[in-house]
């Protein structure tokens, strides 16, 4: 079997053999670790409104809270997998858990949003170590395909549970006290997880043939951060300002250098030669575009209900049960479907459902605070996500020779996580980039007192319409609240539309680009092993790991 990090493991003895010593403890520790990592990932979703009120943030600053976490995961995903193989998976998980505890302490004490970014980035680094470390730890203590399938299914269940429960957990503690309390709870969970890992998990390594790609890691990380910085700051700072132009220019140079480095690297973190395969190239593109659509829709939902409508954190968390819950509930259904239906058809169907849900969200009325309007769109997006995230790896693996399956899986996972990182960035750029001019136009035609208009204009110019929308009643400029709300509704409605278009494009690329993709290679009666699930809240295909 080949894991997502490229490590080859023995298929183990025949079914029915005794379990490896340490199996139960390692599985329990891994499940606890991935649950904590996913809680850290999803926790800010229900708290954006409170961040805006307490830390007086504007739009791009809120975007960076989510982006900082995902960028840290994407930038160092491959490297953490190699470090676990070289120095031990249990050590890697413990180190990652302690990083999450440290990041959560920083977030809980954050006096400014900039400090909160630091906490989110530390949490992302910790989670980025915990995901591959916990997964490879349990595969190392399983001896049969059936046992491995069961272990990965349990692991993925705890991962999905963390994604669904985290916003509700954050909302509950924020309602009882302060949003800071939810991060203290995360500190406690992380410390408990670290103790469990140290006491229960068995150490394992696979150092043979594993090497770090330091030049590739450095050029990729710097290039990605610079490009995303330009995309986040462009709507408010201006696309033609010097920092934004420099960020895009230098970022493009570093990414170009990354391509050159990877083409000549002996152990590349991204094997660009795989992209010569048309089917694999298409699946890679739709992984980025489709997951951008999903996490973009999630981020837009959290912003719509939080900083825009200022709804209670508990109410903000409810739609996320519909967005993330199906990925957990449909694990057995999608697993069976992948044995009976071509993965490319599941992928196309999932993207179509996501597109329909996003387009319905684009028609929502920002002045209507009822959650009922979110039920159908959120369910469509959630079910579509459950189908696509499990199918994309199966499609990618079917398109390459078996000996390249490990690298193909790892590459697809990284590109999918890149889509997750891009989602909030693109949504923030589109929504705030449209809301600013819309607010300025509305303010110019409004009949407001001169003092109110001047104050609102000054606040909007410095921090955007989202700052005007958050002004307390009676504050200079608060008379323009309705105009800011309408502008933000229009901006985020456009963002939902962009997510819907992205999902539709992914569906079309899959349907037409993979029209002649061969049927799945699994033979009838062949025992298959689930490929390792990812930290996006859903398991991988039940067939992908058989490669």
C-alpha cells in the first residue's frame, strides 16, 4: 500500500491475524489528535462577528484569521509528512499538539487582530503536523487491509466530527462568556491530546528513502504567502498600490523559482511530471477550483451571518452542521458508490450540487435574519462536498500508473488544500472589492446629514463598509448602517455567485475533460483500503488507497 505522503508499507499478513501491539492506544490517540486539529481549523467560523466587534477589525483582517491557518497547513504539508517519517510520527503529533496549545493561548490573550493572526498561524502549523502524523501512525500499527480500512474510517469520523462540532462549541462558549473562552477550551483539549499521545501511541518511523526538499519548501512557501497577501489586501489597499504590486511580482518570481527547483529536484515535494497526464491534470485543476468553491462558500456564510448580520454565534454555527455534517454521515454511502459508479461521475454530480447551493445563496436577502433560507443551499453544498472530496483522489489515482499512486495522492491532497486556502482569500477579495464601490455610490446618493455622511465616508475609506456596518447606534457615521448592510449583502452575494460559477466550471471540466476516463480499476472481490482521509472534514475514497 502507498500512503498519501508517498511512503510504501507492507500489505501485512492475511486477514484475521492478531492486531499489532499498541493498535488500540495509537488509534485512540490519533483520533483525539485529529479531532483537536479540526476543532482548531473550524473554530473561528462562528466567531468572526465577535472578532469584528471586540477587536474592531475590517474585512481583510478577518480574512487573514482563516487564511493564516490554511496557508500554514498548505505550505508545510509535505514537509511535515517527511519529518514524521524521519523522526517519528508520535513525536510529530505531540509537537503539533503543543503548537496548537501555544497558538490557542496566543489567540485567547490576543489584544489585537494581528496577534490573533499569529495564534491562527501557530494553530495551522500544529494542525499541519497532526494530520499526517496521526494518520501515518495508525497505518503503521495495522496489519491487514480490513483492519486498516476500519482504523482509517474511525479516524475520519473523528475528523469530520471536529469540523461539524467546532463552530457550535465556539458559539456556546462565546455565548456563555467571551470568544476567548473557546480558545482556552481548545488549549485544554490540546494538552489532553498530547498526554494521550505520549502515553498510548506507539512510535513509528519510515526514514528509508525520505529526504527534505528545502529549496522547494522555501520557494513555495514564500511565493504562496506573497501572492495571497496581494489578493487579500488588494480590495482595500488598492490593486495598484506598491505593496500589492510588489507582493504579486515577487510571489510570481518565487513560484516560478519553485517550478524550476522541482523540475531538477531528486526528491520533489510536487512532481510536476504528473501534470503531463491529461486526466490527472484535469483532476488537479478541479481539486483546486472545487475546494475553493466549498471553503469560499463556508467563509462567505460565516461572514454573512456574523460581521454582516451580527447574528448570535450559536445561530452562526447551525448552518455549518449542514455544510460539514453530510461529509461524516455519508461516509458509508460514498464508499459503496465508488465501488459501483465511476468516480468522475460522482465528482461531476457533487460539483453540480455545490454550484446549485452557492447560486441559491447568491439570491439570499441580507436584511432577512432567518436561518431557514440557508437550509436547502447548505445541504446541497454539504452533500456535494461529501461526494467530491472523496472522489477527487480516486479519479487522480485512476489516471496514473500504480507506482506513481503515492505521489499522485499526495499531490492531489496538496492542491485540494490549496483550494481551501484560496477560498476565503477569493471570497474576501470579491465581496469587499464589490462592497466598497457599492457603498460609496449609495452614500453619494443618500440624503444624510453632512456630519454623518463625512464620518461614514472617512470610516469606509480607512476600514471599508464592514466597519460602518459595525458602528454602534448613535456613533458618528452609524446613520449609514443600512447602506453598508446593503453594500455588503451585494458584495457577498456576488462572492456566492463566484463560488457557484467555480463549482460549475469544475463540474464542466470533470464531465468533458474526463469523458473517456477508464472505469475504476478495482476488480470484483478485490479487497480495497481507504486512502487516508484529509483534514477537510471528509474521508478519502474507499478505493484510493489500494494502489
